[in-house]
């Protein structure tokens, strides 16, 4: 971005919040998203006309706002959501990206996918049913994927007479479970009715006892500035820029997206895995040299010394060095319907900008995601199963624990025959 | 600490830019022969601009590919040639007319004929002839409901088809571009952008646009709810309402037979942004090709459309 843009233009101060929504079938998740879009005036007339027409055709009593989020034909025919869909809306304060993921048990995979890039998770419960098995599963996945901010949305308050007592019971129950999850640092519970719009965008007139924020207000104001790691300097090299032109004859720039920390010209750096040290000559961009760069910006770095560096290497600093190992411990979620993970199986492992081969050395345990109990007598992972494994890689990985850095602590496993992405991994 | 807080804040456009540049570089790194689909529309212009930034000071490591229906606005073609020469990029043009001449496709007959659907064959042929293994497109998920589930790296089988039920999950920053021989990918770096983001970005980056996007006078014909520019390929039929010197602009730019104009006096970026912010119809509401049926986009995508 140009730095000389006049600052009186409001939209230049908008930031970006990515959130995911999790709820069981019939918890009203699609209605909630539809309500957020509609009440925040992010819907268009032609969309609303289509939704009104379809509602009428189906004989729905209200204009069915859930239809705003309807995706593919198969879903419309079966009335279910089959995959992660992304929705967008904006207010003058923030742009929002919603990863809309289905809540059925067989779709853990989709929730993990949606949660992997989210800052915040909305976990929906039906006020009549309270915290159920699936609620715990959603909270567990949010925690596993290191989502720090959670909204517990107690929906359908209209069906429990907007009862404060019922709301408090549910919140207490959820807190008892969530106290075992330590990545969630910020939890806010909001009583809502997505169908009638209570406390979604507009404050409810039916729940005077609730003094907290509406959902949209919270989404607009929750502080997410510290979600990126600005401490440990990590720059995975993505592409080497060599112009081969007269003007830039000796130019050799390392292009990538900062995965952690801050880099400035003159900083001493260590290139991994070689361990060579040098200094940053410049941080280049199309607009000219920059004074600094930090996560999650993309940039190009030039170095004082000519060192052999290629895609997959990582530029770091002497302080807080990353780990370097060929044996890693990780939690994984298995994604494949057609194959299973078992000890000694081999895969491609993609981590930052590097791809290596990996073999499963050990399956430690699987987790029953409803009870959080360990399963140690079954070593095979099937679709949607989560657990801990040990991997040995063909070359050392330069990594951090996922807890410390999402970008340098995550990987995917790829089946070498089908090329499918078969697992998501979080390094311990 | 407060100082630290503010200094590392990045606005939404900078985040979207960084993400798109990451995807562009990832495409260059993971594929042998990528190409960037360039139509002269604002999304592909933003894409080319981002590509220039991603690889600066080197030239783009891939060509621009334009699928020319032969029914383009002259303004678009002029703009294209100027922009390509500024970028010092390589331009490859695939002509729908060639596909028609070779008998690969049959032209629709009658006054309402459109070459929009034929583009798919020309595109797939161009991909095969040039052995492109990844095509970068300017598609955005907010455009249409079938696109809401599209991936950044969208896998296509050896017939160029998209299977919404068999897509690779995408997590974090990790994109799996591995493929079998004959398969290819469509890559969409602007997936997370909205129409508003694109306009704000064009403004903040000062990117020049074809004049069609700004208010001007034009003779139009009203057809199936859209307002089409009268030209050799769009001739008014008996009973159709004609309007001379209507004050209009285009929200999207494509083939003349299916790109509808909107009434607008927005002659500069600020007014356009205001207009987009207060628009009451979706952007594709002006596209006649999406009006053919409710699932028109989904059907075309499965066949290998952009």
C-alpha cells in the first residue's frame, strides 16, 4: 500500500476479522449469518427478492434469512450444508470474513479447515437444549486450532421466554467444560434470537437483564492485534527474484510473507537450515525500500552477503531461534474418506514453503473429541479423527510449536498416490 | 506497548494485498507453466497490478492470456494493449473465432446469440495447446453463490471440470498444487476480496482503468432486464426499448452481448466507491449470462468456465 494516502478516508482504518461459526444442525447458524448480513445492511435487493420468492415457494412463515447463505444446488435440494463456504460483510470499522462450516459430526474436517485461519469462533447452542456433546466438540476444535476469542451464542432465547436463569445455566455449563481448554483466552456469552434479531445487530428489547454487547458490536471491537506473533522473527523464503536485467544486474531478492517477528534493514539474520549469518541490506517493495516489515506482510528482502538460499529456507534472527529437527510430535486431524493413516505410512509433508517426505513413526493416541478421553488401543485414523503422532521427515523442519506460531507450527500431509490433502497437523 | 499496538496494525486492504501476493508467488513456485487470465476487466487489472508488485523488480514470470470473444469493447482492447506494454509482459490471445472456424464450437444463432458460453472451449483449448498447468483468475467468492465455496487453488480434472464435492481442503497458508499429468489448476488470489475492496484498492493504488467504468453517454437497448450497448453484435429487435445517449457506466466488463450497463453519473473513483457502497443490486445483477437460470454459474463452472 502507498503510505501517502490521506488519512481522512475512513476505510483505510478498517481492519480484518476472520471468524468461523459452529453449531449443530438446526441451531440456527445459517439464520444467524443471514441476520448479521441483513441487519448490518450487507444484502442486496436482488438477493432479498430471490430469498423472499424461495421462502414463499417453500411455504415458510417468515422470510427465511438462512437462504441468504445457501450455496450449491445439492444443498438447496437436500437442505444441508456440505462444505466450508466463505461469506463477506463489512461495517465502517471492520471487514469480516466468515468461514461458514457445518456442524454435523461427519464434518469435523470442515470445521478444522474453517478454524485454521480464524481469529474468532462463534459457537452456537440452542437455549432449549443447552450444552450438548457437539458444543464440546466445537469448543475443543476451536481450542486445538488456537482460536483465542470465542463467542458463546445462546440462540433461540425466544423459545425459553428470554429467561436469564436459563442463559446463566448454559453459560456455567459451558465454562465448566471450557476451563479445560487453555488456548481460549477470551470468551463472551451473548443471549440471542437469530430469528427475531435480538442482540445480533440491534440490542434486544426482550432481555433488559443482559448488559453485555450485541454480537456485531463485539465482532467490531474485539482486540485481535496481538494474534500475530511479532516476537520471533521468521521469514520463510517463497521465491527468489533475479531480474537478469541491466538495471538490476546483481539483484537477488528473497520474496515471502513474514510469518513472525519484525525485520529491519541492518538486522543480523541467520539463514536456516544452513546456519549462515549475514545482515539485511534492504526490504524492497514496488513502492521502494521500506523501514520495516512484519507479519503478515509480503515483501522482498535483500541480504549483504551472497549466500545460497532457495525456496523452503527460512530467514530468522539469532534471538528466539526456531527449532530444527527431523522428528516431530504433532496433533493431526485426518481428512481422507478413502484412506486411513497407520504407522509406517509415508506422505508428502508441506510446511511453510517447504515440502519434504515424512513417515509415521508412531501413533501415540487418538482423542475422543466428545469426552476428551485418550484412545490408545486403536492406531488407525479414519475421516475426522484427531490424535497425536510422531513423524520422521526426510530433511529437517525449521519450526515452532503451533501454540507459539500458527504459520510455522502447522503442516498438511499429502497422499503421494492421489495427491489429496489427507491431514492437517499442528506441531507440539 | 500502545505504540507497538498501533504500529503493527495492518488495514484490510494491506492484508488482502499481502495474501494475494503470497498466492501469486506460490503459483509461480508450484507450477511449471502458469498463465494469468486477463480480460481487461477491473479484477484482472488488479491481478496484473498485484503480480507486478509480487515479482518486482523482475518481470512477470508468466504470460497474460486473453480469451477474445471477438465481441469486446474497443476501449477494453486499447486498454489491454497499453497495460501489457507498460508491464513489459507477454500477451497470449486465444480467439473464440478460431474455435468457431475450426468447428470446435457452434455459434449460437439469432439476435440474442452470445459467445460467452463458447469461451470455455477456447479457454480449455488454449490451456491444452500452451500446456498451461495453472491459470490465475480474478474470480471472487462474493460474486456469486457457486463461487463462495471455491478454493484459492482450484483443482480441475483432465477435462477441465470442477467438482464441488471433491475439493482439497485449504488450511492456513498451505496450498497443495500437486497434480497428475493432464490435470490443471485455477488459482484465485482475489478470493477474499469484495467488489468494494477492489474499488478501494484501485483508488488507493491509483490504478488506471478503462473508460467504460466511468459515466459516459451511450445508445443502449433494454433486453431481459439488462441494458446492453448497441453495437454490431447487439442490434435492437422489434419491440425492444431503445435509449439514445443514456448516461451509463459498466460495473463489470465482459463480452458486449451480455455485459449490462447501469445508469450512473459516477465519473470519478470517489463517486464510484460511494455508488458501490450504496448499491442495491449485486454486481452480477447486470450480467445477462447469470440470468439464464438460477444455477447458471454453477453449471458453467462445472464445465470449466473461469
